[in-house]
């Protein structure tokens, strides 16, 4: 008798849990995300991404994977269009890098 009550209670919770799961608003992940990487990041990826060598896609995909994202969509040099003249004059030479991931 006790066992049948427990089974009935468990089975009656399934529709309620399913209804609650579908009622929750879903928050879609951003389609793409761009990461800006300093040119002197210390990992040595700048050599691959700036030279256009065969390792560029592999390194960009690895960066995206490390950030918990999908494969890379684009990558390359990042030209900062928002820097002021003072920031640009004191910034280290060399452009930063950008990797856009899915």
C-alpha cells in the first residue's frame, strides 16, 4: 500500500515538472562573441593570427573553445577605432588581435 502511494506521488509530479520546465523563459546565447586580445598576450598566438599561416584557424578555434564557445568565425588584427589620440600615443606599438566565435 505504501509503495503504491509513493509511485502515485512520483508519477503525479512528472507533469508538473514538465509544465514548469516549459514555462521558464529561455535566454538565448549570443550568436557570436568577439574577443579582443592584446598583441603581447604572452601565449604566442599573435605569430599565427597575424602572419596568416596555416596555424591561424587552429589557434582561433582553440581560443574559442577555451572561452567556452563554438568554432571561430573570423580572426585577425584589431584596429581600435575608439582610441583617443592620447591613448594611441601611449599604447604599445602593434595592433591587438580579435577572434570572433560562435
